[in-house]
C-alpha cells in the first residue's frame, strides 16, 4: 500500500493526522482508531511524518486556494514512450473509435458543490502534466505537447427533471464521445445537477494518458482534494518527484542497454516459430478488419470455491494469479483444441518505485505462452506456468509494442498480433467499486458518499478478456468480449464452464487437463441424453426385402419401378426377383454370401438387387463406368462367388473368379423357377449389402451393412415423409453410392414408384410425375439453373455436399416445392444420420439438423470428451444404422468403430467419422468439414469449407473447391477452383472481382493465393469432387517473393518509390511484404501520409494491412480512382439535372411574372 492509499484509507475513517514538533499527531472520532488503524499508522510513521513536514513547509509559502505548482519542469515537446506510440497508432487507424476511453461516473450525495469540483479538477491537471498533454504529429511521427496552462473541459448540465434512463443514456453518450489525440484535451468532466444536494459526475479520459494504475491514483486523490478545497486545509498528497518524461527517458536507456538486448533475446526465444492464432469458435464470421465493439458478462465465485483456490495455491506454492491463469489456459485449450496457447497479461510498468505516483500509460503487456499436451496433468501445467510467469517478470519492462515490431509476427488486419486474449487479476482498489457495483447503494469514496454508475465498457480490444478482481474474501470479475464475434449467451456458457473447471481443479488437480470437467451436469444431460433421445419402435424382426413384400400383398398391381418407357408392377417385380432368388440359392447364395452386381441402369438392376436379398445374400454394387482397376480390386476384396451383370458390360469386366449370371439372358434359364417368396435363413443381423467407398490409402474399403439398418432407415422415412411425397421418387444415384438405398428401398417399402434415371441431369427427359428428388446439391443447382425441376416435385432432399442459403431460397422460389431437407450421413451409417427441414426465408447457413430415429450423435474432442455447445469437435455416430464394419479390414474396423464411452454395455459402438461439427444452442448441428480438409498456414488453422461457403455466395460462381498446396517457399498456400456460371472460363476478369468480394468477407489469412477457373470439376465415382485430380495452378508469389518482380505500372512504381524512401531500402518487388521488409506501425503511417498527399483523397490506412504488397495495394488504388471517377460523373450528372430543373423552374417563374406585368 502506497502513501496515497494510506492517506485515503485514513480519510475514509475520519482520522486526521498532522506534523507537530517533529512528531506525528493523530485525532479521530470515538471508536474509529482501531488496532488495525494504529498498526497501519505505526508501520508508515516515518514516511508519513516526512510527507506532512514537506506539506507544512509548502502550506506556509502558498495560499491553499492557489493552484498547485509543478514539481519538475517539463519540456514542451517530447518523444512518446513505446506504449504511447502503440496507442496513438491504434487511434490513427480509427480516430472515431472510443475503444480506449476510460470513465468514472457516480452520483454524489454529500459533495455537490460544482465550483469546488471545478477547482479540484484544475488542481488535478496542474498536478499531473500528462493530463494536459496532446499528441500532434510531424511527418507522420507523433510527439508530446504539454499545455503550460491547464485547459479543463468542464461542463455543467441541468438534469433536474431527468429520469434515471435519460441520465444513463447521457452518461453512455459522454463515455462514447471519441477524443482527438492530436488536438486534445484528453480529459473531460461533466456535472449533471439534480436536486440541491445531489450531483452526478462523469470523468472520461483517453487510455493514452491514464492506465488502470493511474486511474486508481486519480480516484484516490479526487476526494482528498475535494475535502481540502472545502475545508481549506493542507493538501495531504504525496509530492511528485518524477514525471512521465522520466519514465520515457528511463525506458530509452533500458532498451539501449545490455539488459534491453537480453530482454529482446528472451522474447525472441519464447515467441519463436509460427505463433498460433487463438481460434475460439465464434458466432459470427470474423470481420476482415478488426472491430472494437465490446460487452461483458460479470460473475462472482462462491466464497467456498475462493477458499479452496487459495488453499490449493498455497499448497502448491504458487500465486493465485498463476493458478487462475493456468485454469484460463486450460479453458482456452478445451475450447479451441489448440495445444499452443498464448495469453496476454498486463503488468503495471512500475517495476521501479519512483514511478508509482506517475499518471500516464505505463502499463505493459506480457505474452504468456504455454504448451498443453492432452496428457499433462493440471499440477504439472501449473508448475510449467509458474516457471513461465517468473521468467517473464524478469523481462517485463521490454515494451510490447517494440516486441511486435522486432519479432515481426504475421500481421492481419482482422486480429491483434501475438495474442488475441488477455488475463488480468488485480487486488481490489477504489476504482473497482464502479465495476463491482451492481446495486444502487451508496459507497464510501474517501469520505464522500457515492452511488457508482457502472459505465457499459467498450471492451473489444481483444477477442476475449478475463478480468478478475480480488478482495479479501472474494473473487469477482468479467469475461469481456468482442460483440462482432460472440453472442452474449455464448460467453455466459463459457463463464459457466470456467466455474465448473475451477471446481474440478480444486477437487482433483492431478487430473489430466483433458479430463477436467467443463460441462455442468445439466449440459452433459442435454448433450449426451436429451438430444439423443431418438428411440422409436420399428419392426426389428424384418429384413429389407420383406418390407417390399408387404406392399406386394397389399397392392400388387401398383407400379413399382419405371425406366424410360418400361414399367413393372409390385407383383411383376416380386415374381421376377423371386425366380432369380430361387436360382441364386441353387448356386449357393444364402446368408453372409456376397453377390456382385454390375449392370447398366435398368429394370433388371432392381430385379437383381432384390433377387440377391431374397436369396438371403448381400449385394456388392459395381458401377460399370468405374475404372477397370477399381472393379478388379472390389471383386478381389469381396471375393464374390457369383456376379450378376448385364450383357453390355461383360467384355469390359476385369479377370475374376466369380460365376457370371447375365441378367439379360437368364430369363429363359429361370423360367421354371418358382415365383413365390423363397425361404431363407436370413435374419436382420445378416448382411444386406457391402458398398465400397473411397479409402485414404487409395484402396476402396467395403462398408458392410446389416438388414436391420436399412429397415430402421425406412421406418424413420415413413414418419417424416408422407405417402404422397414418396409416391414417385427419382432414383438417379449410382447403386455404389448409399443415397441409392433411400431412393430404391425407402420408396419400395412405402409402396411408391422408383423412377430410374441415368443421372439427375437426365430429369428433363423423364415423363413420369416425380414427387421427391433425392440428390446432391451440385446436381440440383444445375437443374434449377436450367429450370428442369418438374412442377410435380414436392420435396427435395439434399445430401453429400455443403450448399449455400442462396440455393435454398432459389429452390423455394418454385412454388410447387414445399419442403427442402438437408441430410447428412456417411456410408458407415446407412445413408442418413441427421436431417433438418430447411425453412423458406431463412437467412442462416443450412445446418445438418439433428439425429434421425434410433440414432445417437456425439461431438467429442480428441480425448472422447463431449465439447460444449458451439465448440468444434469430431462427429461420432451410434445407433441402429451403424455398419458392421469394413469387410476384411478388422484393424481399420477396430480403429473407426470404437466402444461407446457413454454406454455401460459392451455391445454398443460409435463410428469415428473424421468430420468436424459443432452443436448450436437449439440442438441443431453445424457441419464444419473434414478433419483432413483442415490446414494450418502461418499459424492459422483454416477450415477450407468455410472459405468455400463464402466463395459460393458470389453470384457468378456455380461451384467451387478450396485446397491447400505447397508453395515455392516450402510452405502452404490456399488455391480455390471455380466453375463459373458463364459458359466460358477463358475470361479471367471474374477472378479480381471474386478476390475483392472475399476480402470484404474474410480475414487476409483466409484469402486464397491462387484462383483457377474450370469448365467442370473432376468427379469421384460417387459423384463428389475429386480433389486429387484438380490441376496444379501456375506458380504465384506467396508472402515474401522468392523472385524479384520489378514494379511495372505507374501506380506500382509510385508506391515502390514511397516504400523505398520510408523503409530506406534500394529495391522493392511488387510481391514483397511491407512488414517482412522491416515495416512497422509508425512507418506505415508515413507511407499513408505520403500516399494521401499524392492522391489527394481518403485512402484507408487499414488497406495497407489488408494489402501488404505493392501488387495488391496498387489494385486497390486503381479501384479507388475508378470509383472516384464514377462518383464524380454521377455527381456531375446529378448537378446538371438539378441545374436544368432549376433553370426550367426559373424560366417558368419568369414567364408567370411577365404575364402578371402585362
């Protein structure tokens, strides 16, 4: 506790002290001079006596009402500290921002003398030179200018008749009024006069002249100065022996010394390599330019938890700060799944006692970096963090702004460099009473009675802050967040998770950080149980072909399948399938026997599939259009003893050992076979089919599905879709793709018509009245574009690919379409796992909904722990649709199909999808993309599906895909492949427009380095984009150009000249990065000012961050010039029209006047 705080505390208690004959005298009201107070005075007796003697000498030479004199002479102009330079630069970027305003407001009940308050603030400005400072600039470089005479911005407002809400609005408005750092003043005071004894006061300062420590100093001094002015007594304030300029000079000397160099070396080593950017799951897309709009969620930890935390810190011999910082790092790790976490933490910047009384911006930031491996225990991490903190404190005086300049981390205008979150723990001080206060009760403010008004903070300087205030017994604080990234309920959940985490830590600090509890019991119940309560009854004793047979009995003459001009009724289809089944049984086909089927799309394809199932076997689909090598592998791996094939594909089949059954010619052979349903020993637990899907090794893997799974699918479909909607379903998907199971077997199980087509784009040639289309988004996009969706269609099911909201709304513009569903499911879980009905008019990106009947979905981290709502994790699936596994691949089956950790029985399993997703607050699931489609570039973890979603929003883009490729420098770069809506891809003028569009939507690090136009995408056999077959684009520069490219155009040459002058280098290439060439914030201001002089128009300085090389920035300038010309032309035309109208009106008035004069 410093002397000011001692004096403030004594004043609060009504204790008066003075010096008399070299002795310290004390007087206090009865009962106020407690043992604690006596001890406080005794402990500080020598310093208090010395101070009071100095004050006494001063008081004899000056009148108490005379303005306080300065203790030191300040130079009128001076350089800025590194800290001030950083804040000045932030202000220069956005001079209209109030992000760094600091305010104190409250209603005074017994100190309402306005003239006294005005003198108090004048004294305050006289005492602290920094409060009368402004920061003009010369040639882009700011300097300090101190006003010799205090100019106080002090206003009195009559608020006698104001309501409480009117007062609040005005206080907020005063807080939000930006400062002009170049002109000042940077302190303002407003007094709102109420009744005679009531006054509301708000003091607002810019952070550049007042940090948190300074703020508390001022709030300690203000009531002392008020009482002194009222009583005319000597001022009990410690004389200031040092000024802010002393701090600046000391900082410069430090940086020039060996210790300064050693400090920089330490931070270089600590922050070496690619720094990971904290990627908290956000509710809104990150703006391309960082915003500073913020809010906060306050909390208070229970007294019992606080007691346990303090005990744990004491037991582990660490500070409470270290314990809470470690817990916060764990929270961030669990939210982001990142192992490299950097948290900024402020220090006062007053490591020397001489600076404790200085008002100014001395606070400094220390990056605290921790590596959190999932297996590390909390106790071990705590020890690691303690070591980090102790080391960092040795080098705390090295300015953070200079650290950024020297380390040159990857810069992006969408986030702060090095760290994006802050942690603060501080002891309760008088300034905190404003933040802590939630009630409307008065507080003792240095002997004055004050009702605090907590000003809504503008806390968006970082993505997220955790600030905690420690009192004697409690911990209160707030999560402060950027509202352009997060919703309030998201932060409220995070707050709850932090409290749960702390409770878990004190309960068992030896736990691995991955096992510490995060979710409340209610959340676990919701995520693991409530949102997975999908159990419904269905015919567990049935096989898939038996559902078809029921409709044969009920409606034998109904049409079952249509292909071109051919049709089969349910009875005809059943008879043909039964004859084939009897024949296959004679060939040895029965339960667990795999039968291949390789045929052109025809009625016989459906006969063959049903025949295999009725015989008790399982079909293995082979598409005749597949490469011979793939067909050969499938036949060999499945080892089918029998292969059904159409005559047209026989010659193209690879060598195999199977017996061929030619479906085109077998009719005569099986004529004598029975048409009755054959008896077989097949059960719902036997295989129904094995579909081969692409494998990561390049070898397809066979997904083995049992009968009960498609039966469950059919029953779910019967509850979601009506008989009318399933009356005629388009079957356009290859039977090698599991969408075909829905198209064929769901339809036949409900008595509908299967309308066979070669593919979805064959729809315009189909005459049947189709009611439901089940396909991939890319196909429906093309059908919609050519207006080929029939008027009979009521329902569209989309699956297999992400799609935009634009496509959804375009589909709903066709009035006959009543429902559009988005469905998700891997082949390993019988066609569909989740679904949602997408609403007409919705503006959000389509989700994949919630689990279908008898299905469980879990979103887990890498340690199989459920992640909170909003947090990205891997999707795991369980339920009745789960595959048996992979055919002949026991090791892969064991790897991908794991025991269900949330079920005590040993029989249930979960499928590890490799897909990333997150729960939304309403229980719907947002699909993020494949784990293997994530890439880390320059410290950023990027999900390419997110970029694809934004590219698809551009009107002229039909399809797109984003991949990561190696760049010439050995790193990674993003490449976007685009199929435009226009017919030709030769016109590359589309590319700069798309790039410009993306720069308005995405951060710089997510902008692809290369754009490639294609006529069409190469596709896999299942109809998905074959990313491996995409062409490699021409080499493009990425980051710092490895090859010098000379500026060519006039604009490029002009920019290069300015760069060379400012950076003091001889040669600049158009792909060189400004910051990698040594540029920093102050230099970029010089560049900006020189560009402003040349172009004589408003150039946004933020664009210099967005376009850090000459090639990109020159394009921006050219676009700006064109826009200026367009605006000028438009303005000129408008003025001409106005002039013509004015002229016509004047002529008309003149004619009227002439007529009147006749």
